[in-house]
C-alpha cells in the first residue's frame, strides 16, 4: 500500500507540475494537460531505507494520460509494471502474470482526485494536504505537500517535496519512520493521442 500511495501521489504531482509550469501567475493553474494529450518520460528511483548503506535503485519509463490513467514500467533491476486506470490498479510481474491489487470505495475517491488533477485542478489537493509552493528564477519552482490530519495517505507518506521547471524533475517522498524515496524524472515530453502501441496495450488508445 505504501508503494501504491507513492505512485498515486507521484501521478498527481507530475500532472500538477506540468500545469503549474505553464501558468502565467505564480499560483498553480493555467493551461492544462488536455484530455487529448499524454505525458511520458523516464524515471530513476532511489529507495533509502534504514539499515542499508546504499539506496536501492530502479529505473524505467512512465506514461500518464488523462483519458486512460498511469503506466509505470520498471525496467531495472527487475522488470515489472503497475497500471492505474479508473477501475483500479493492476500489476504485471516479469513473466507477464497480471494481478488486481486495488479497487473499491477508497480507491474510487482517490481516482476522482486524480481525475480532477488531470483536468488541471490543483486546488483538489488542498482538502487533503497542506501545500507550500515557491517560484524561483528561470521558471523553476518547488512545492512541499504534507498530508492533513485524517488523510489516509499519512499512514504511508509523511511529506512530499517536488521541484521542476517545464516538468517535474524530482520528487522526494518521505515515509513515517525516516525512510524516503528520491525520484528523478527525465526525458519528458507531451504529445497528442493516440498512445504509443506499447502503452495502449495496457491503457487503451485513448481518444482524440
């Protein structure tokens, strides 16, 4: 559940970052990642755990599409895929076996939040998080999100720190107890639907 919460929040931050980067004012908002577009890029995730001298590092590719969901494909050191759609969350192991790992009322509430964010409504986060943002020189920005009391996410995530420019470039996910994940997002681009075949086999083509 901790990893699923991390992916859900990362999806929100990535899309919110794209929207905020195109805003004309210092406040998040402005032009949206449209329903006829998708965002893709690569990631490097470092998992820093107590008792381990070096972080556990994984690499892969992601695709986010408002009309479809999120595809998070880990390529190294072990292959694995997480698929987030309005119906729930599925996982594929290295052998291609698919399992359904999350759905129901709680997931539906999170899915609605994601839909709001994919539509560009960063204010949707304010009911569940204390948010601090800062605009920097050269179009750079940073944000800190702390789950509010009573937010179920707080059991898995203590704080999120994000920074970027045109796109979100780095996210730090703090865990209760002191562990944290550091996620670098690279080689990002926005394109028009339909999705590439590799992503469409999991998320569908989407619609223009």
